[in-house]
C-alpha cells in the first residue's frame, strides 16, 4: 500500500537558497516557541543557505496525528524527509534538530543515508538504559495530559521550568523563556496523551546502528538538564564515527551555538 503524504498537514517555513538545512524542534515545541526563547537566532542564519523549518505533526500549527505510531521517532523521520522532498531540498542535505528533533534527524539519516551530508544534534534526549528508567514517568504524564490538556500542562511546567532547562539559561532569558510553553498551550488532550505514550516507547538508535552514520555530526549539549543529560551526548560522540561535541556551561557558550551551526553548514556547502 502506498503511504499518503499531505504537505498541507505541516506548517513550514523556508528561507534562503543553496545547501539545505532541514530543522526539527523538540517535544511539545514548535517554530513559534523556538523563536520565543531567543536561543536559535535563525534570523542570522546565512541567506546563501536554505533553511527549512516545520512544526512536527501534532505540534504548533500542523495537524494532529491519528495514533501513537505517528509520534514514534522513525515516523517523524519519514515526515522530515518528505517535507524536504516536497520543497526539493538539494541533496545531500543537512538535517538537525533539538531534543526530539535530533532523534528525528538520526532516524532520517538511517532511513536515507545517501541523501544526508551532515547532522546537527542539539541537546539530544535521554536515551538507552537511562531512558528505560523513565518509561513509567512518561506514562504518568500521558495520563495527566488526558485530564489537564495543553493549558494545564503549561501552567504546571511554568512552575517547574528548572526541570526543563538549566537554571543559568532561565536566569539569562527571564523575559522570554516562558514563551517556550506557547506551543504546548494549544495542544489537545488526545494529542498530548499520544505524544507521551510514544515518548515511553521511543529511544535513540542502538550504538551499532549509529556506527553506520559516517557523515560529519555537530553535537551541542548543555549542563544541568536531566531530560537532556550530557551523558547521552558523550555516548553519541563515541558511537558516531565523525562527531564533534560542544558542551555549554553558561549562557555565553550557548550564545555561540548559532554561529557554530552556521559555520558547520557553510563548511559542508558544495
């Protein structure tokens, strides 16, 4: 059976021309929440490169998925490659994303290695045995989401931002950091329940699978974030044959990330 793909399901943003970076946001985020937090500085991304961003299924202004399977990382990887194909992104292209978006990028690279020239993995999510220890937590959030919905979860998370982001980043972005919850507020109970049920089932590829991804890879991690521990980033650097890891210990370090991303993409430009 031929799988159907409707680009109208996805809210997308395309700018620039040339070598393409296809970028995916994190769980319960969206393009709007990325722009609100003030870390990414996409407005400074080189115009001689093409930047393709989109709201993942069930997030932001994209339509909701039909089942838990739609939110599994290999499924999100298919969406990423289909969005890129629809906009005729020049290949080989660079894939990247934050947290869930970095997991999406890894699965996309495994699914279609010949079309990938590089990877950018920002704050990769907790993985492997450490993630297995969190499964019950994700199921609890899925249950709570059926009751609270997006607005309720956003209100709860607003009181515990230090469990989602490093304290030093929150302090540096006091006036904008709550904007990261904007995408969550509009999410429906069913979508959130399916998302966190999928989170309980998701995991990064095995280290044996990762060893087959030989393209240049930039890994960006930060300290003091239990959901995105530096241990995951360190293990990814070891498992990926051509990876370089940058660990941020302060806001000054994170402020360098947009330039690191741009320089990485420019270096791969054909």
